[in-house]
């Protein structure tokens, strides 16, 4: 989503590189993925791609998007350095912890996934790195193992307490489908997005172009508030594994034993888990009205209970809801800026995109990137015999 003025189709997948991983948006189930809940993401056609070539000695990392390169010894085990290369190096560490020691290599990354827009640029880098390094080492892991190790790279090496949604969906997504994932069991289903009247809709992604500086810190704060609330629930209801199992009734019973913030955060999570299940029904029923309503309710819950929206994003969602052809809209991803995801009548999606962009520019003097997106496949190893550099 790089500032083009023309509307509104995203670029196509790069063909030349061997390993590619898309970005994702989430249709419903936000901040539910670190307490065993449900999520409903889909992959969108923005990509990171990787090439990996043999080196004389050591490991080196470069990116067409950053000036800094990084070289480390084969036995390097030093801590993160606070720059982009922490993501691929974190993945390498996880492979090494599993006994996978690739021969010396140079990994080069490129891509067009926007940073800080809530569409998972970091997980996309992690997954493409995992695919590239596994192939280079001549090893195979399951999709689940790749997602789990890529999340662990972020949790343990980069130091962000994210859940599993982004890595899993980028690895496992299927074109034309959303991915319903149980983040505790990692059981997943591909839900078709073309049932009934849903075949006449499209997903429109709107980048607010704002990322509030509190974003990374506030994610950690929310995470702690949720964990505190979940711990109270687990104590009170023996047998309750995590919030993925909890009901609103149980939360009310435990309310007085937790902080007001923890109560609100958990209320968002428990209610969003229920919304994901209802969204599954709406998708199979091919009912965009029901799905759109759930998205709007999900946004209100993120805004009011989880407190992870912001003025600009609320404006985009509120405006979208008034535009012809829009069934629903909400903030997607971690929050505090980033993108909205909109469910829009296919015949009106271009007019919708233009109208939303115009209203936003008039209000905030910001030109939003707006893209009409079909769901694409997850990460792939391209079937070429030659690696490109
Ligand atoms: C970020 C995290 C995910 C998830 C979302 C919110 O994208 O990386 O694990 O928690 O926020 O749903």
C-alpha cells in the first residue's frame, strides 16, 4: 500500500522469487489469539519474497527496503539488536533450537507489505524466512510447526507478546476463503467467501495511514490486562483452560475479582469469540447483512471495551457504514491506527473506495490507501528450478 493515487487494485504477486508470503487482514476475532480464542483472517495480495544463496561462511541478511545489512557467525547466539533483521534472525534461532543448522547463506528480502498498517508485515517476513531457510537446509516442517516457530521468534527474540493468528494465517490461507482458526488447538477450517449473496461482495481494505506511537507499548498493556483477567477466571472456574472457553455469564461472576480494565478487555475477547462463531454461520448462509453487522459490533467492542481504536479509524468505520453498498466495517489487526476492513457490494466497491477516501481526506487531510482485495493463498515455494538473487 504505497501511496499510489489511482484506485484500487493491489499489485500482483511477484513471479521471479522463489519464496513468497502474503499479508493478512482479519475479518473478526481480534486480540483473541493469545488466550485460546477464535480468529477469522484471510490473506491479501501484498507480499514479502525471499531469495537465499550459498555463502562462504556465516549468515547474512539484507533487504531491498532497508539500508542496514547484518552478518552473524554460524554459532552466534547474541540478543536482538532492535532493527528489521531481528525478524529473520529470530526465525533462524528457532530453527537452530530445533536442531536445524542451515549451511552458510545470504538471505535477501523484498516486498510491498506496508509497515505498521496492521496487516502483518512482520509475520509475513517471518514466514517467508522460515520457508526459505527450511528449503535451503533441506528440511521439512509441518505448516503448524512453521507457524508456531515463527510466532516464537517474535515472542522470544523480537520480544513482542503477539498471538498465533498472523503467522498461522499467512502460512495456511487459501484463495477465495477466510481461515477459521482455533488458536488453542490450531484446528482450522477454510470458509468459502462466495456462498449465496456473499459472492456479490468484496473486501475493501483501507489504510488510515496513521500509527499512533503508543501502539507497541499498548499492545503489551492490553496483553497483561487480559492475562490478569484470565488468571482470575481460571482460579474461579477450575477446568476453564483459557478465555476461549469462557462465557459472558462466567465473566460477570468473576467481575468483582478483577480490575475494571481487565473486565472490559476480557468482555471484548469473550464476545468476539462468540461473534466469530456467528460469522461462520453467516458465511455458510451466504448472508452479508449478518456478517457485516457482526463486523460493526466487533468494531464497537474493540473501540469501547478493548480501547484499541483511535479517532481516525473510528471515522473510517462510521463513514463506511453510511456509504451505499457497505455491509460492515471494522478495525483490523493490533489497533491504534492501521487498516479497516470493509465488506462491500461488489458492484459498488470502486465507488465506495473513492467516497471513503474523499471523506477521509476532507476530514483529516490524509490520503488513505484503499484496496479492493480478494483472498489469496498463503505462503508458497514457487515452482522454479533456479533461485534468483
Ligand atoms: C497483532 C498480533 C496478533 C493479534 C492481533 C490482534 O496483529 O500480532 O497476534 O493479537 O494483533 O488480533
